[in-house]
C-alpha cells in the first residue's frame, strides 16, 4: 500500500460523511483541512504492519489523526494565506508587495545622511537626531566602542560572545551603531527611515538595534553620569534642599529634596487571558507596564522601579521595589522628605508629604501655603516623566508583548540615557527651573575626567 499524498480532497464525500458521523465535526470546520505530514509519517512507520491491517482500521486511524489536527488551536495560519487574492497574485505582483528596500537602492554608509551630519560638527543638528551634542556623543562613544569591537551576537545560539578576529568587516562601525540605537530611542514607529539615513538593509538595522541595546545598557551601567542612585554626599543633598527652598520656602523648612510619581507605558495585549490580567488596568481600560521614578531638582532620576505589571498600584510597586525603604534610610541619614501624590501611603511613612487637588476650607494660612507648595512641587515629577517621553518618544509607542526581557532593557536604557543627557547636554526643564545656577561642565573638564 502506498500513500502518495497527504492532502484529502475537499470533494471526498466518503471522508466527510465518515468524519461527520464519527467525530461530530460541523460543516464550517470542514471547509479546509488536510492530514499533517508528521501524523502520516508517525502512522506509516512500518509498512509491513500496515499491509497486514484491515482497510477499515486504516481509514479509522487516519480519520482520527485528521480530526485531532482539525481541533488543534495552537497551530494557526495567517489570514493573508487564506485569501484567494494573495494566492492569485503573479510573482511580479508579489515582488511589488515585499515591503523592504534592497541593498542596491541604498547609499553606502560612508555617503549616508548621518555621515554628512556627524562630520558637519553641528551640535544642534546632532542633538535633534540623537539627543546629544558632539561632546556628549563622543564621550559615550569612547565607552561603547570597546564593547562593540570585542563582542558579537553571531553565535550558534545567539549568545553574546567574545568576537573572533576572523571574518569580514562589519557594515557599521561603532559610531554608526551607537547613532542607530540613539536615533531609535528618539523616534517612533517603523525602522524604515533608518535605512535611508544610515544606508543599511532592514535585517541589518533590526539586528543592530536589538543586539546593541544590550551593549549600550552595559556601557551605561558603568557610566557615573548615567547611574540611577540617590547621592550620599551631604553637600549634594543640601543643594537639592536649597534649590527647592528657594522657590518654596515652606517646603524648604521641611527639607524636601525629591518628588516621586508613577508612569504607565502602553503594552500590546498578551495572547492569553491569564497573562492579560497582569497588565490590564481597570481604571484606564488598557494594558500597561507600570514604572516608578523619583526625581531630584537637577532633573535626574535617583531611584526607579521599572517593568512592573500594569495591574499593580503605585504604592504597591514602591513597597515591592524597596523604594519606601530607600527613602526612609535617606530620611534617617539626612532628614530629607519626598513629595508624592494621593496614590502613595503616607500614613505609615512620615517622610512622605502628600499633595492634594482639593484643600479643606478651614486650613489656616501656614498649612494652606504648605499644601499649595506641595501640590506645585509635585509638578516636578510630572515634568520629569514628560521629559523622559519627550526626549525619547519611543516610550510613547506600544511595547510589543514578550517574555525575553526586551521591555526591561528598553526602559532601563532610556532612563539612563535621560540621566546622561541631563548631566551632559543640560537640556532639562527641572534643572532650568530649580537649579538654574548650575553650569554645564566644559569639554575640557569631561576630557580630564575620562583620562584620569
């Protein structure tokens, strides 16, 4: 006996009737079906045994395999392959719909638009594209280049390994690669635009973005200008207190130094209900990733909790992320306080000052002034979160749902780049309002710092 095809004819009344009666399958489920090759191979293992079997038993077993395959829900076919329109397209029509730019249509990276911009030495232009001027970009490039030159992701299992010196030269050098990742954080939507700006194909661009995000994160974790940490220097803490006290004297008397608030980032829906419920927020009726940031008057993030499920309350995130404990330790050591909104627990933590939109009518002058100043200072956290999303619009896009850690990497990179930008470029609303007397560190001071 020889089975020469795995497909079962749609007009086979015999198989349809047997399938209907034996497995009670409805007519819509019989519109398109086939017996999977793997099932037939598992069934026809020993041809000698097959020849000794009766024909009815063979038909019953094949029908059973077919029914099990029809009832499987995990193997799906994209809708475009079920449409007669796409099946009827000619090769030329399919070619016009491929949706990518070939190598022959792109410029060489040396002649690309970014090469012209970078070598023009125009700081405003580079800030517009990457978020950093040439001085800050080159400082970050000096730390990024050793990672880029010594590691590779082209291993058998995709693990990042030390690079073998053999092989052909990479299309992008460290400068172009760093610029690509920074431009990706500064944009939204598709990566097609980077093919025109840098001169790389879609596969090259996408691989570079995903791989070099990890290298950049490793670089930023070692950079003192990008670190996310509450300072332990008493002089620095006093600068924060004085900066707030100069604008809000009542809060200065209470030694307020920080402001804290939560940020929700939109997330695509998970494929299963069990996963969706962790990221669904019933108040806004959407799926989110929750984050918590503590801002200082100089515009930097001094404490954060990222990539928390969207169903969690801000106060719960602060508790699980040990933010309350950290702020309590700082309060014990330096006697400083933090302004928060009504979402946080102020009853159990006396180092938190809660702002309010509505104030009681019987408040006296001093308490009324204090409450109003606390509400105004909470705007510092709002400005900080607006600064993160404004400087790096990638956070405004819906993040793809996955469970490989990409969300954490993206948010961590952007938060640390925000700190690095605040400490180097200096374009930050919080710094301009609360600490306008801060002078930007000159290029010579930067060079001295990195050469010591």
